[in-house]
C-alpha cells in the first residue's frame, strides 16, 4: 500500500514522465522524496485536496537522480 500522506503538488511547463504512455503530465505529486502520482491539474487536486502546490513556471521537471557532472566528464562514454 502506498502512503499518500502529505504530498506536494508540482506544476511546470514540461514534465518528463519517462512512461511513454499518454500525454505529458501537467502536474506531479511528490511525497517522501518519491513521485506518487502524475496527471492533470484537476485530477491531482481532486485526489489530494488541500495539498500545497509549487508552480515551477517555464521549467522542465525530470524524474530521478541526474548527475550532470558525470555526463560532462564522460561525453563519449557508451551506456549499457
């Protein structure tokens, strides 16, 4: 069972879901450092009423840990 307590809703111009299914999400719900849900603004506001929201404006949100130093240090590396 997923603990859906105290999520924070995040909205941005672009959200990369990496699922490849359906349209790009409009908003994500994050709790305990994990993405708990993605979807439309209306759907997530209905699912998590009263949750605080952060609007990131024109930003792009990307899930996961992205170590940009590694990518710059080894631009010709082959990843398996």
